[in-house]
C-alpha cells in the first residue's frame, strides 16, 4: 500500500539537474554547486496544532512546503530540493492527490524538486526538510543585528492569527484572512534580494515580538517597535473587532513574513527593492542597546502584549 502511494508521489515529483537521483533508491544523490553552502531546514505540521482539522488537503500540502521555504528565505537562500516524511492514518489516494496539488504547485513555482521522503501509518503529520544554496559568507543570520539598525518587515502581519481567532470563536473565518492562514506565501525572492542589504533576518512564524526577540538575543541587542507602524491588510483593518488587532499583529503566529534589520543607509535600496518586487516593506522600529523587544504605543508608552507568542510547550 505504501508503495503505491510512493509511486503516485514519484510520478509527479519535479526534476532538477543537481538532483542526480531522486525518489526510488535508498537515498537521493545531489550535486551541490561550487562555492555555495548547503542550507538545511526542517518543519513539521501536526493536525490541530499547525492547521485546523477542516483544512483542505491541498492547503496542507502548500503550507507544509511554504513554512520550510520561508525558513530558507530568511537565510537568503535559493531553494533547491526537499524531502517529505508523511504519516497518514490510512492509505487515502484521493487525499494524497489533493495534498500533492498544493505541495507541488508551490514546489514548481520555485523550481524545488521533491527528492525523497518516507511514508508511514500514524496520526496525520507532515515533516518536510528543505534544502537550498547560498553563496558562502552571504547568508542572512539572526546574530548580525547592530545598534542603530532599523527594523523592517515584509507584507502585512496578523491576518492568520485573526483567522484563527475567528475559528476559535466558533465562527467562519473571513476568506481573505483564512487564505493567509492556509496559503502563506514564502518571501523567497525578497530573502535572496536582501543579501548584501539586510544584516539580520528571521521569518515571522511564532509572532513578531517573539521572533524579533530571537534576533535580539542572538545579536546581543534590544529592539523598539512602533505598534502603529505594523503593516495591516485591508481585510484585517475592515474586520469589525479591532481591539485585538495589535495583539494579532505583534504576537500572532503563522505570518511567514520576513523581519530584517538594516543600516539606515540602506533605506533607498530597500525602497527600490520593494518597488521591484511589488512587495510592501515597512520600517517598524530600531535596534537599541540592551536586551529584549519593547513595543511602543503612539504616545511612546510601553505596550504590554496579552501573550508573547506561540510556544509548543507553554511558557
Ligand atoms: P527505505 O525502506 O529504503 O527507506 P522507502 O520504501 O521508505 O525506502 O522509500 C522508497 C523511496 O521512496 C525512497 O527513495 C524514498 O526517499 C521515497 N519516498 C518514500 N516516501 C516518500 C514521500 N512521502 N515523498 C517522497 N519520496 C518518498
Ligand atoms: Mg523509508
């Protein structure tokens, strides 16, 4: 049974010249390009934790790859290939076909080959390991922020968290918000274009304040963020219930935007980049001496979040 599923996957997986041998042998054979470092990241999606139980198979497939490509983007890497470890409650070919529709649509969009994986029976869980390349010395790391840097974020924040809040309240999520929860768009082009412009970078998966906190801890600095500067989508702004917006934008998870720091001298380059990519890039704060991330209200008073961000095992 698992072999017919694997065969289905093999028939649809993409090819790449640097993947010399893909699905079908004991392991894949890859030829790394000269002068580049291999960038490796792995993320698991569990039902009920990383996606709601009612999520469509195609959306699960898309998201399983998207969250991994987002990590590669945050390193400034070019994605190349991935492996897929699937744990499925039953051998459901129709579900698998739907899953592959979403997974492979995103893979194709970025030239990513599916080079191998594992298929087992168990509770629905998807692990993807994604691999990419970055020129030696050019990766965007968490430990490179400096005092005086400005803090930037791509796209908009809070949509996915707002969709989840609507679902948890027992309702139906606004379709535009739900789309951001189910189909996050990894900022692959932006990540690569930021090489040589940004200093530190991270992808926002567990809430802006928490993730920027990782940058600050790794870099030995602090950060100040202006709540009013956090970019919001029209869908988020037009929602009836606004009091929770700042919490969703600063602390909600599943945004998969890039948060990066750069010297003020890079402002013009960053604006030009946003124009070229058609991507909103917002300056939201600055790197300061000290430790930790402080969010500030419009009048300069400190803002205290209802909760810091997502942690799998609690505080
Ligand atoms: P092994 O027993 O050597 O681990 P498997 O039967 O698990 O072999 O896998 C056979 C081939 O199919 C391998 O090349 C493996 O990488 C690939 N494969 C298995 N499951 C998946 C999957 N979910 N996605 C992609 N490739 C897979
Ligand atoms: Mg195996």
